[in-house]
């Protein structure tokens, strides 16, 4: 799902009027315009990921997973719109066997090359056409090897499975246009042995059990980047409630004490969301939550949409860890609702999420954001850039720390009122969309009514310590 920028709408209207005046294209013109869609989106951080020529609006996924055999059986129905005339197109799918592909109700031919599923529909698809792709598939899903986060993709655990990872993970368990520039809504039905939980993003739907299996349902109605999907299956204590009238679902491993650090940290979710909303603008999604997993291979937390996943190490000290919760919840605005267009701008996610940790600490009676800024400034390595850090360094210090320093430098430069107006107008105006570093700078300059590019340049990419603002 890509939003057309309001600025482009008049231009599209003019183009449409000209096309209508010319009487449109003949059928054979269209036939001539059918080309194969590109096999990726040209993002050098994720070669092969994403595909060109179409845009997915919705994923309807129905999967069954049996931990006894590690086997997953799935049926995916994608609703998409072409962006060019297509003779064939690709989806990302890593491993798994494809039994059948149906496009617009007609059987399509398909083949696999690496992590690509290449689909040739019976007839070419005209530019701008809405179409459906149905894929029946099965197999033993695999982890992503050599990922930037360490363990990710589809991990088989002692009691179930965890599908998680950034910058990509979704293609290990469903066919997908696997790039954050193509966000879509999701419905998921996941069937697991009765007694196990199956958690994912968004609002819970009705749960049904039959013949020793239980089907859990989840729906995410706000557009979601594919790396923000998660599937967590296993023996969990699930707590279902509401916050601000919307569903709140949290889960901790069944082995975890109900009064332990993990549960106590998740219990802060509502209060932290409300605090962040008071700074960033309205919470962008229709549900809340969090999932703590026990598997030590998950050495990180990830801002999976509406329901972050936290690795066990964050709570191993036995004390609540609201800082990581504030970080992952801040991503719901920065990264999840306003998403990257390309991975080189990852600081837009991590800089604001790190800054949110500073804001929360100050609000919670800890050190002020100004003190955090001073401490970090003093020990920063200015030789590594926050923008375009390189794939290997996308989760490096320069991204997180220089990103947060740049955010606070902006605040010091424009003053609190203008700063928080910049943030709120950004999250509201760009809600459910995508953005780049340049978009943020342009936006900040417009709201502040002054030139800010050299400030961002100095704090994000300059090779030496900038003067303190
Ligand atoms: N987006 C995730 C987060 O910051 C990435 C976690 C990276 N952590 C790591 N140890 N590499 O919330
Ligand atoms: Zn983060």
C-alpha cells in the first residue's frame, strides 16, 4: 500500500484527463506494455528483497504449525494493485514448497529461484489493475542466516516457534513483497495444537478449538511493514484486557513468574504509551501489547507492530525494564506508523526510539534528557555516520546514539514548543506512510520556519563533534 502524496494528486488528475481525452489504450497496446516486474526494489541494504510492478494492499494468511514436526502449512491470499503492466511478477519466499498459485481465480505457472517465487499469470495484468494472488504452500520454515540482528526469521523453539527479524523475516513464513516501502493490512488465522498460544500483531479475533487444534485470529488494520510482522507460538501466559478502550494483549513465557520482571515490565505498557502520546501525538494503532520470549537466541527486542517482542536478557536482572519498553513503544510512531522508504534512513527509527528512552527516564524521575545528551555527546565516535551507515552497521552506535543526539540538538535549537510541534505534525501528517531523512528535514524547516539542513548534517554525518547548541 503506497499513499499518493497530496502534492502529486493534481498531476495525476491532469494525466488521467489527458488519457481519457485520447480515448485510452487499445487492448493490443496494453499487451505490448506487459513486462516482468523487477526482482527487487534496488535497496542495497536488502538485495533481492521486495519486488517491482505491484503494490500489496492486504494479506489474508491462514497457517497451521505443528511443533512436533516443525511443519507449517499455509494459504496466503494477497490483494494487490499493479503499478505497471505485468507479464509476470515475483514474491519473496524463502524455502517452503509451493503447491499452487492462482491469480484472479485462474491457475498461474510458478517457479522458484533462490528466495524468489516467480509467478506468470494466465493473462497479463494491466497497469493499475487490482488483482488477487492465492498461494498454497508448506514445509519446514527456516531461520534467516547471517542477518544483521543475529538470530531471526523462523526459529523453532522448545515449545513452538518465533518468527521475527529486521530487516527481513516475513518471507520465511509467507509469500510477501518484503520491503517496508510496501505496507499492507493483515488478517491472520493460525492453527496450533490445543494448549499452545499463537500470538501476532493487531487485534485478537474469535478463537476456536476442534479436534485438538486451536485457531487464533489476529487482524492489523493499519498498514504494516512486513518486517514488523511476528508469529510467536508456544506455552505462554496470555493476558487480554483493554487500554483506552482498545485491546491490550501481553504474553510472557508460562515458566515466568506472574510477578516477575518480564510481566512487571509489560504491565507498564499502557502508562508508557500514554506518556509517549502526550509528546508524540495520538497512538497510531488500534491495539496494544507486548510479548516476552524465553529463547536466548533472541538477543534483542523488536518493535513488531502494536505488540513488540522482547528477548529474555532485558529482564534477567530481575528488575522491571521500562527503558526497553519505552524504546519499542516509541517505534510504534517512529518506524511502524511512519516507516522507512529505504533502510539507509534507519536512524529515523532508532534515533527517535533512543530519544524516547531519555524522555521516559526524565519523566520517571531519572536523569534529564539534557543530562543524557551531555553524557552521550562526550563519548561519541563522530567518524561513523548515522545516515547510510552500511548494512553491517545498521544497528550500530552511530545510528542509535547520533540519531538521538541529533533529535535533542534540534530541540535545543528550535525550542520546546516548535520541537514538539515538529514531532506531532510529523507523526500525524505521515501516519501510515513512509518517509526519508530528507522528508524530515524539509518538514522541520517548514514548521520551524528556518534553515536546519546544516544542523542535521553536522549531527548526523559530520566527521567531528558539532558545537553544542
Ligand atoms: N529495531 C530493533 C530495536 O532497536 C533492533 C534491535 C537491535 N539490537 C541489537 N542488539 N542489534 O528495537
Ligand atoms: Zn529500536
